[in-house]
C-alpha cells in the first residue's frame, strides 16, 4: 500500500483543513487562505529538500570507497 493510499491520522492538520466549510468565506478570505497554504507548501518543500541534501551528504560520506584492486 502506497503512502498516498493510507488513511490520514485523525489529528492530521491537512485532514482538519479538508473538513472545514469554505462556504462562509469571501473571495478575499479565500485568496488569503490560498496564499497561506502556498507559503506552507513552499516551507515544507524547502525542508524536504534540505533533509534530502543532508541525507545524500551523509550517504556519500559513509559510502564504501570503490574497489581499486579490480583494475
């Protein structure tokens, strides 16, 4: 089962946001909400990319050196 297929935990913030009614929000309030969500997406992507770079650096540091006796 892929991560996307698993149900979200009940306390998950994205699930809470998805259940909120948007009916009472004005056009300006919807635009403000979208702006905040876009900022949070950018923050999350930046953190993910930083974590990936950190992991790649650690893997490169601890990778076994190539076997040079085979040449």
